[in-house]
């Protein structure tokens, strides 16, 4: 039953994925011109090496329940328009519990190369079931 629910979530997954350059968020004028969803990236734009702010909206199809390296972060795989995206949730992000399989989430943060060799969205904001600032 769970596999059928996951398969249906993937097949029926709608969502979106957008990116915006960090350089567009460095000045007040740049932030005024930026899309509203970039707001969670504004406070760290000057201090990160990451070059791209990203927004993903989609369905959770995988949840990391065990943190193998013990650093306290958690990972989700979110499918948007049939494209899997990795969302990393740092221990410093106030998330009381991880969203369940099939839950629609909205996340914004910077892209970075993860330990798996894939790009990960390091969440600055994660909203299960809701928009992050549209």
C-alpha cells in the first residue's frame, strides 16, 4: 500500500523549481527586483559561497530517518514535475518533525554540492503543504 501511495505521488507530482542568482540579492535594489520567494535567502546572501538561491515545491517521496554521519541534518527527496530534488534540513532549521511521504512541501535555500555528488537545496525555509512567500 505504501509503495502504491509513493508511486501515485510520483506519477501525479506537480510542483515547481526556480533559481535566482545570489548576486541579485546583495543590494537593496536587487532584493526589491527579486521574486518574493527569494526572501529566505536574503540574510545569508553576503556570507555564503553558494551562488544560487533555489525554490522547490513538490511531494516528498523519500525521508532520511537515520543520520549516518551524526551531524544532525536530515534529507528529503522531493519530486517536482517528475524531477527528484534533494532538500537538506540543517539541525539549526526549526522543523519540529519531518513531513511524511506524499506530503507537499515548499522549500527555499541555497544550492550546494552534497556528499552524494548531487546538488542539494540547503533549506532556509521549509513549509509542509504551504507556500514560502509567493
